[in-house]
C-alpha cells in the first residue's frame, strides 16, 4: 500500500487511508466531524448539494470513501480506482478530508471518532438501511447524530457566486474534458463517426408549436393601473415543440420525418413551409377543433416580460388518432429510429404512444422520448421500456412524488419504474447526468455528469429540444451514449446563444469545437 497521505501538496493534507489511521492512533481532523459516505465514482451536482449540506453539521467535512474491495464486483470494471476517486474529491473546497475505507467498513472508521454526525441520503433510512446499520448503531452508541438529508433540492445553479464568467467557463470546460477522458474518447472521434455512413432516417412524433417573439420598447408605467406599457417593434416566428426537434435532426444530418397534428389556420401553412425549408418531410394532420399551438413571448431587449399561449389541450378526436396511428406504423417501417416529443398538448395519446413503442419493437429500432410539462400536467413514467428518456429533475420528482431523496436514488427509482435502458437527468444550468445500462448480472448503470458549457445563455427555451435531437442523432449514428452526450452538450451550448429556436447545423458544431480548441478550452479535435 502506498504511504498516506499522497498526491500533490494541497491534496496530501486531505487524503488518508483507514488502515493508516488505525495504525497511527492520532487523527488529523476533529473527532466530532460531519461524515459523508459513498463511492463517488463521478462527482455531479447532487454530490455538491450533499457536501454543502454537511458543512452545517460539524467543524469539518470528512468523506468516508468506499474502497475498491467494497464496491460490488459487477460494478468494478466501470469504476475508477479508490486513489483516483479520492483525488477527485480532494479537489473540492467543500470537502476537508477523505478517508479511504481500505481495511474496514464505515462503522470501523466511525469508531475512531467522538460524537460525529453521519449524514446520509434519505434512501439509507429505508431501502438501503441494511448497508449502513452497523455504522448507524456505532454513531448512536457514541452519542453522535445520524442525519438523513442529501441536501436541499434546487433547480437553479449557485455557480454565479463562485467566480467570474471566465472562471466559470474554464471550470465547466475542465469538467467536460474530464468527462471525455473518463470515457476514453475525444470530440474528434465523435465528429468522425457523425461524418461517416448514410443519413439516419428518424421519425419524430409530437406536438407542433409555433414560437412568436415580439420585440418591444418599454414606455413606462400606466397612469391607469400599475402595469408596464410597451410598444411593439418587430415580431419573428420560430418552430417550436416537436417541430424544432425534427428540424434540428435534419440540419444535423438526418433524414427527418415529422408526424403531428395542427389546426386549420394560417399557422399550419407557416409550419409546413418552415419544416420544408429545413429539409424535414412533414405529415401534418388537420384538426378543425383546435388551433395550431402558438406561444407569444413579449420582450424588452433580451428580457421576457410574459408569455401568451393560444392552444387547446384536449386529446385527439378518435378518427384523427386512428389516422395518426396508421401513419406511425407506416413510417416506422422505413425508419432507423423513432423519437417521441410530448409537450402534453394532446397529440401523444396513450394509444399513439403505445403504437410508437410497438412499432419500434416490431421493426427492431430504438425509441427515444422526452416529455416537457413546465405549465402542463404530465408524467415521464408513461414512457415505458424506451431506449432513452430525458426528464428534468423537477419532472422526475413530480412524477415519482419524491422531493427528499438525492439525485442518485431519484434516478435509480426512475429507471426502475420506466425500465428505460438509458436516462438523461437534466439539471438546468448545472448540465445533466447520463445513466447508461451496463452489461453483467443485474442492471448496473454507469453514470457521468456533463456540464452546461454556456455561462451566459441568451435564451434557454430550446435547450432541451436541441439536446434531445442531438442525443437521438448520435445514438442512431452509432455513437455510444456518452459520446452522444458530449455532442448534445455542444449542440445545447450553441442553441442557447441565440434568441429563438434556430436549428443547429453540423457545421456550427464543428465551428464551435474549433473555436473552443483555439481558445484553449478544448484539446485537439
């Protein structure tokens, strides 16, 4: 065993082995420490919340890190070594010390402390209580406390308080480079695979939305009532909803077919023309009882004042639903993948969803899904046995009725409920975590955090649409999940730098990577 502490000077003061502490007799930290526990193979925002929360429970934060021998055998091939995991933890300012449990369990380490506070995720209180029972018993017997609290759930990033824009950008790119290295590929590998082979044929099914942005001049407050008065200057229309997903796919290089329902109105012809402009093949069924969904955003400079939506959310009439199902079956036979983009405005009925899932199974093609319900009522749990689902943390928590558990337990519970082979858990400004099904006995999921590369986004409205399209494109082209995630990270970063949903091209992705390389943020592509 290497002598402890180890690593560079700043990290040497942090990392110890339990074996060395058991032999040495004197601890280098306060015996009433706040103790965290886990294997921490990849550090993601959920862990940061956990460590930040732990700082309120003791004079210092000590992470008891599961040693290599404590990791389940089937997971070891996908894990970094205990030394590498300890080094990653040592880089975090929130963590004061790391103790690798190399010669004993958590309970043996806690026996060295006096009245410590053990902070655990909520899952350890019930479903995983057996694993930590000896440790919990040890802490309570010494007069310490056991806290089941993984940290406060948050849907906005706190990074703005931790450095300048340039520092944040470098930190995020460093995390991105680390993700590539951890999965043993470069962006050159991704681009090479994207440029090779035929265009994948992808069928997109979902709600059609038109986004109208109205630029306004603020005139001031009304004398009649406390309301802002604006003057309209200019209006621009953009594809939205599932339509922009289909457009992204086409401009990224897919043969994209879009199947949806619109109203019998002027918006329908605009949607059709814009889809064809981006080389999408549209099949737009007309429902005379509903308007084409239109979302109007009023803006002053880059600030959105409010949004007005013209829509009806009722499900499809039976005859239109039947026609849609016939089209799904027909188009799926000539497709390499199916993508369901559900904005919960009535197009993706239970029967349409089941028809898409069966069509994917019968034709031996993957099916990808996303559900966006920021102002609607929907549940990601209806996407059963999909190749990929991409919910936000908020959507996952609402669907599962789970506000308290940490991100890891939340994701595992979501995967268990949906039987999804791969899952993306989106965290807004903190990026997303990818969960990839690995082989071996049981269902083990490899996980990797990918940061949001854009520090100062102009318009985040279409970030999820761009991510979904890039993931589907990458996976259908033969990229691995993690390679597809890297592509999606770049496509999303480009998408949020312009106002309104504009389809991202493969050329823009290459330019983005070259610019990042030239500025020193990314290694050779």
